[in-house]
């Protein structure tokens, strides 16, 4: 295999250049085939999970979500809430410092929260409650609310896209809608910008000055202890190349193997299959609400009725992996507290005859719609093929445009008409932790151009999400979450396409892989 010969040649060259006793030769290097490659390295700028994973390598968070979904302190040592529940005062724990040696201060926290709050769906909602933020001293920051809300810690400890990562104030001062180019954080790894090669490799080295919490790791919370010296994300875009490299011991881990490889992986004695998720993933189809024809709710409704979850799941995950996929009528993950079929249950099976009828009545003019397909993201690359087939059966004319995932993420941020470099539909997956409630779920936002790509606008939906943020009881949250789902279906924010698992494959000598809402590379040991 070509890749194998390259690695052997590289290893030989390194052994000649560095004696076996050198510090370099003694390093423990974790080699990973990630599920995608980080083209955009700004964790507030995109919701791409590979960028989120990059964020967890480099940055730390104030709070974190454990394996059971509970919010725990991370950078925060202690906090108090005023009697009127409007003033939160947080004290940072000792020995927090950025990779450049400068201490983390309250000013850094305030600046980071402001930048995150301008982009993240949950952050935007939190900021509507915030009157002001300030830093009374270097180790303290304070948040004063206009009115009480119970979402402060949930928002600051949000586990997935986009977590509230903490940056130096000078970096956080960057316009939220511009991409940063300085990746100094205070997290457990340091990003090697000088070794980064777009589309080839992304390298991280152990932050030897990082002081982990004393608690055992659980999910994204607890002590972030690093047992390897270096993590290399290698862009082996071909699934077979990834598999061959893993079985030959040339890489240690495939973050998300191609689904058709699981039968072989399950039988191989050199490999363990590790379920790294706490909640199932959910497939979704997202419409661009700004440009024709999906600026018309009737056209969106027709497309939603054309969908069939079983068709997507069998094509993408495969009948050989039936234990890894599940139909689900809820926009919140099935089996979680807010899951409900109300309003969206028709999307499990759809109804093609009704879809055709609705499209004819919608006024759709027959102009081709642009569906984007990423060819290098194994977990979703077949979804657009199924969507295209179903949409054509419903009566749509479809232009299926292929590109790599990084290009898709860039293009989906464009608000131009589809025939001028924009788009109409893309399909993606959300980790369950991202869609647990109306505020964490970016697809449920109705705040227009401030929201997630697709830019759904609906005042009623936003009012319901506001009410959810003010809800004082679990019963009220349950009721309002259901109302949000019903309204989102009426508005046609997105179509839900079923749930699945996509566990990692690791060599038998790799242990300590955590179950998280993201991908955590601390606690991993290479024996």
C-alpha cells in the first residue's frame, strides 16, 4: 500500500536522524484518522464538529457536561448567585494560564463570552437576558441579568457546537463574523500552527503546564489528564486507506469508520469498537429559508412529506448495521426527557403522494434546486443521494453538487441565490447533546440571519424559546418543548431523518477513550 510505504520510509528517515534514545523517539504519538478535516479553525465561526473537536484540544471551558448530562465546573472554582437570582459571580480556579504563559483573567472570560454569545444559538438566547458583564478582579467575573433565568450554567457548559471556549481577550476581540488566526488557548493541548497543513494534517502537543481538575474524568467534565505527547490528525480521506492503516498499526484510531467496515472491524482481533457517544446522532435536512424556492413554507412542507427515515438509514448506515440505526419521530433525541412525536411524526415514513400534491399547489416554478453533497465525510455522504431521489419523485428538479466537507461548510454560510454560488439544501448530523432542548438545538432557531445556516425566521418560534428559557418547572419545559417542535414543523425549519450510532475503531493497545458529546483526546493511553 502506498500510504504504508510512505510511513515506513518516514520512520526509517527519523531513526537515522534521531537515535532511539532521543527524547523525540521516546514520545508517545497518537495517530488519528478524524471524521473530517478542520478547514476553519475558529470554534465560534462554524458548527462543524471537527472544528469543535479542535476547540476541545486547544481551549478550556468554564463548565462542562459529564457523561450523565450534568453540568460541572471546569475552569470555575466556585460561584454564587444573588438572592434575586440576577447576579452570578464566578471565581476561577488557580493556575489557569494560556499557552503563551499569560494568566487567564476575568477580562478574558468576559470577552470570550461576548464573542461566543454573538454566534451560538444558545449563547444568543443567554445574551438576551444579560444586562452587563464585568471582571471585578483578575480571578473573578460577574454576570448581571435583566431578569432571572435558569439557563446560565447550561449555556456556559454547553458541550457541543458551539461550546463557550475561553480565548485571550485580544483574540476574543475579533469580529465574531470574521475568522481568527491566533489559536492560543489554555486547554490540555497546544496547536502546532507551524505544522498545520490544510487537508493533510493537524498536529497537537501536550500542554505540560496544564493543571487538570482533581475529579476523575466523566464525559467532558473532570480531570483532563494527558498521557500522550503528541496527537496527529491525518487526513486519510479514503475509507479503505484508513482501514488498512489501522489494521497495519500505522494509525491508532479511526474516529468514525465507514459503516460498511464495521462487520470486518468487529471480527478483527487487533481492534476494539468503542461507542464514544452519550446520546445517538440525528440526521437532518436543512433548507435555505432566504432564497427561492424554500423561502416558501409550502415548498418546504412538500419536501418534508417526501422524506422517509428508513430509506436514509438503510442507505447510509446499512442493513448489516441494523443495531446502529433507529427511526425517531422527535426533533429531540428519542429516549431523552423532552422527546415527543407531536407534530413531526409524519416525517418517519412520509407520504409521497401528499408531497407531490403539496408541491403542485405551492407555486414551485420548476427551477432546479441545489443540493450539496460532501464526498469525504463517510457518516453522511450517501444522504444527499437519497434526498435527491426522493425530491425528484416529489416533482423537484435537483442539481446535486459534490464537494469536500470543508467547502460545503464554507458555501453554506453564503446567502446568495443558489445559482450564484449559494445553495438550497444540505444534509448533516447532530450529536444528540446538541439537540436536547429548544435552546441547544440550532435547527430550531427562528432568529433569522443571526441563526444557524438556513436562517429560519419566525417570531412565534422565538417567543416559545424565550418562554422555555423562563420556565421554572420540568413540566413547563416539557410542554413548551413540545410547542416548539410543533411550531418548527409548521414553519418547516428542517426535516428529521432518523438516529444512528457511529462508534470509533481503535487498536487494542489504546485505552481510556471517553464517552462524550464530542471527541475528547485526554485520558487516552497508548500502551
